[in-house]
């Protein structure tokens, strides 16, 4: 069967948490020419189910899931609005055992230095000045770390702090990936998307993307009509290292010493070292990075907690709120390195949920609930799950 027709695929090797997931309708997107056909494919998936039809084979087929006319099914499946679940590198996902919603795996490739015109003609997009920025269009299916390494070797600097983050370029703006004092939003000029409903290619400015801490327009949407096909980066030609983060202090000291100098390669090297020390390599110990967001609480609540727990790690925010280190909260509850069944919280970083022994969706959610319960009980703070959770029989959701 052609890869552009929906077909069955086990997503076990397509997600870094290594959750088994039987995707009933899986499609690879490797060519922009396929975009026009996506609405038709989706409509096929929404074909109404007639009352005399539901047999075992149709139950196993996505066409049983959605019903444009809202006619009742004979099965117990709720009537669903079908949409594409977009799969990039699968590094920030929690997958159910069975998935009826169609999955679109983005495999678009290519990296291009843009001239002043860029590849778009949307006047509303603010374009970075070519004399002070390198402007580069990177296709959504490129691997994030490979792109960071490629840029570094080309002399396009700025992304070093984001080295070794797993996943794809197209996924980076969705959760506005961030690490070691830098967020990707700082370097995004615009994002090219395909709108499935209007069948148009659009360029969204960074402002349109509505970036926030681990969030964006794409992640906030219950599900998105927009498929990210490329990200347009603006990297300043004058390199300014970001060395504020505690783990990068050794370089900050060298940077401040007039007799020494540091290069973007030094920052890249140190970030890779720190990540390798603290964070488990998903190829060896399956994980999806930080499993919870760092919670943001009112300043007064943080002060009261600090009075009770003097070692509490907190970061005052510009808007008067305070961000707490979820890893510290979880660690203090005793979850660091602790297992629950086949899953557990990582021994070097309690914020990372690991799946070393072939756990499933339910194992992950049971552990997540137990951790959230303990943090809520000890600190009165609610943790939000950071990865995107795909539900078996409803739309994408982000928290559990
Ligand atoms: N901490 C503990 N115990 C732990 C883990 C952390 O006490 O088990 C303390 C640390 O000592 C430190 C503080 O908590 O004082 C923060 O820890 P860390 O510096 O490791 O960073 P984080 O806040 O836990 C965030 C991001 C990471 C990113 C790092 C570095 C989130 C949800 N996570 O983690 O992002 O790599 O900062 O910038 O914002 C990811 O999103 O997948 C991810 C790995």
C-alpha cells in the first residue's frame, strides 16, 4: 500500500517514551505536493457509518469513528470529529494503546538560506533585516539537534543552548522548546503552515504564534487545522552568548575574564555535556523529557512555601508570579529514582518520567496521578503534564 494512503502502523518506535500504540490510519507526509490531498483523505476518514455496517472490520477502521451526519452507531464508540494528529519526532507525546484518529507523520526535509524576499509574500510578516540576521527556512521534518549542529557548523549561531533536545523542527514551535535560558521563540521569524480547511499555505508571524512558556497557538488549540510545514529562523549575525543558567556558570566566568574567550562551540559542547549527565538518552531509557511543567504560583504562595521549605527552588517572574522547580517538588516528595510498576521517575532528574520496562499508557498515567497527588498534598501545588497526550477516542488534549 502506498505510504500516502492511510494504513496501520504500530507507533512504538515513533515515540521516545516507547509506548505501544496501534494507529489504525497512518500517513507519511514527505512532499508538499501531498498537502492538497489531505482534506480528501480526511473526508474519506469521515465517511458516515450506516447502521447495518458495523462489522469487526469496520470497527477496526477509522471510518467507524467519525460520522459527519451524526447518525448513531451501533457500536459504543462516541461520534467523533476526525482530524489529523500530527506526529513529528514523537519526543513530547503520550500515546494510547489504540488510536483511531488518523496520524500524519511529518517527513518534510530541507534547509535554505533565505534572501530578503524569503519564500513568502505575506506582508503582515515582519521580516528580520538581512544585514544583521541570517534568515533560514527549515522544513518541519528535519531533526532538531541535527539542525542546531548544522547551523553551528555554518556559522549561524544562537541555538547552542537548545542542543540535544530530541524531536523535530516542526515540533519546536508547538511547545516553544526551551533550555538553559533560551526559548526557540526568540529565534523564530515566522512559521509556514498548511491550513487543512482552507487548503492554503500561510506564513504566521512570531506574534501570531502567541508563544509563551512551553506553549503556543498550536499547543493551545484543542486540535489544530494548521500543519506546520517549515519554520523560518532569524539568527543574529552578532553572537551574544546566554550564560545565565546555573549549569553554564563555568563558561560565564571565562566569558567575563578579559584574557579568555569563548565560542558558540564551547556553549554547544557544555550544553550537550550537561544534558547527557542529567537527562536520560531516550534511545537507552525511553522518556519524553520533562513530564510536568514548572508550575507558576502567586508570589505570596511561593513565600509561604519558602517559609515552610527553605530549600524550595523558585524563580520570580517579571509579572510578579513565581515559577517553582517541579523537579525539586517531586524529588522532595521522594519520587526521584522511584518506580511504580514498569515506569518510574528518573534517578538524576525527578521531573523526567521514564519507561524502561515496556509500560503502556495506563502505567504512565497511574504514575503521573500518584506524583501529582503527592505534590498537591505536600505543597498544595497542581502539576500540569507537559507532553501532549493523545486520547484513544477523543480529541488531543494536553493535561490529564
Ligand atoms: N531539582 C531537584 N531535584 C531534581 C530535579 C531538579 O532538586 O530531581 C532542582 C535542581 O537542583 C534545580 C532546579 O530543580 O535547582 C531546576 O532543575 P533543572 O535545572 O534540571 O531544570 P528544570 O526546571 O527541572 C527545565 C526544563 C528542561 C530544561 C532545563 C534546563 C521545564 C519543564 N523543563 O527543567 O526542559 O532542559 O530546565 O533549562 O521547563 C523539557 O522540557 O523536556 C526539558 C528537559
